[in-house]
């Protein structure tokens, strides 16, 4: 898969890229006023939803084609690049006719390979940046497959938008960040620019700064943040939008860290610390091997005595005890739960195989 540098998008990529604008284009006045305010804050790319996918009908689903004309006026007046979401061939065709500079495929669309392929077919022969949001559910292969479909028609200006994942668990954010999936995407496709969307990840503006900083600390290439000239009256996602002025304040407070350094002392210290980590990782593997060997003995004992594999009371005691002991050692409940769930699942797999052998 050929992926061009973010510099080919027509922007200054010496600093993290910032895309900002309203969740939805609502009126020409709202769009232009927001764009002017964002221009004053140094934003290079103006984003706005023209078509809004909604879970249920009779909700505000965007202004449609008319909004593309407002984006064109934004570009003419401010010189900013424009970006919008497309969900079908018709959207692509109309956006391209009106000169939109950057397209993105939303989370509700990236989950559907047929829809992505139809968009890809409409983009054949076009030279334009195309960004793809992660699917609603944490499916890395589905996300990568969407990039492969778009790249398959010759698009090389590709980028990912990490907007978090739906979760049945109650958390403070609208969507669970699951940073490890974005990091794995970076490992699998190291040349692919990754943009974080902390607005949809947060769901509330008070969490956007902390998520933005976390994303930058992890090395993302930019941020897509929603901004509205009057967020309180926004027709969609009002609680997760900043005024342009407030957004500018947040952006100036973010810390941009170096990707690396030539400082000899730093490199020496890091080398020593990483060597210690390597030793501990080897110890972890040895411990896991010993634990799974005991699980095999448990599985054989259960088989010999015709006892079922899963015993919920035992599992409940393990996770409760481990969380208590983990807290005493300064370890988060999230780490303990995820780690021991994975270990327990492997134990169940081993025992099930033995019992059924």
C-alpha cells in the first residue's frame, strides 16, 4: 500500500495538523462566522458535516448539498482547506464537484465494506486526501481493510482518524479510546498519518484537552476538534464543541513533545531502563509459562473427575483479590482486569482443550 507524506496534503505539517469546525453546517452565517474565528486561531483546515448519519429518522441529518456551497465560500474568503464526511457515491460526487479538499469516511460507514468499496470506486482516478475513521467497534482488520480498498483505486494521500470505540461498559468518555488499537495500527502501517478526534472520543468539551494531550504524547500527527460559533445552540453534539476562541486557548496550552532527542544522557538512561524492562518481560513470560502448565494439570484433574471447566465463583474471587492487591501496589483496576481476563481466558482455552481431548 503506497501512502504519501502528510506534507502532500497542501498544509504545513511541521507541527501537529489541526482540523476544526462545526459538527454540522447549519447555516451560511454559522459556517462563515466559525471559519473566520478559526482562521484567527491559525487553523489550516475547516471541517463541517454536510450529511449527518443518525441512528433514528426525523433527527437533523444535515443540510445536504447547499452546505457545500458554504464550504466553497469559506475557502474563497479564508484560504483554509475544507473537509467533510462522505458516506456514499453521491456524497463523493457532489463534494468533488464543489471543490472540497479533504474527504473522510465516518465510523458508521467504515464498518461496512460494501459502502467503502462504493466510495472507493467513485474516487478512482482522483488525487485527494481521504481519511478513514475507525469502525464503531474495535476491529483493526476491518479498519485496515478500508484503507486497502481506498488505496486499491490509486488514492495515496491516506490518513486515519481515531475517534474511539463504542463500549457496553460505562466510562466517563463517549467512546472508549482504546489507544492500543491506534498504536497497533501505527505499527502495522507506520507511514499512515493518524489524526485523533477527541471531540467524539470525549462527548463533553471538558475532557477534550486531556484526550488531546494524551494523543499528542502518543505521537499522533494531528487533531480533529469540533468548534461552533455558538455551541449551546448547535443542532448536533453541542456539548462537545468549543467556540473558536476557547479552542485556541486549549491548543496553546497543549504540550508538543519531541519525537526523539540526541541528548546523550537521555539516551544512556533510556537504554538502561529499557534493559531492565526486557529482563522483567522475560520474567513475566517465564511466570506465565509456569501458570499455564499448572492450568494444564487443573484441566486434566477436572477431566478425570468429570468437572466442568468454568467455575464463576473461583473467577470472581480471583479478580476481586487481584484488584485489591493491585491497588495496594499502585496498579489500576483497568490494568488488573484486562490482564487477568486475558490470562483467565487462556486458562479456560487450555482446560477446555484437555477436557475435550
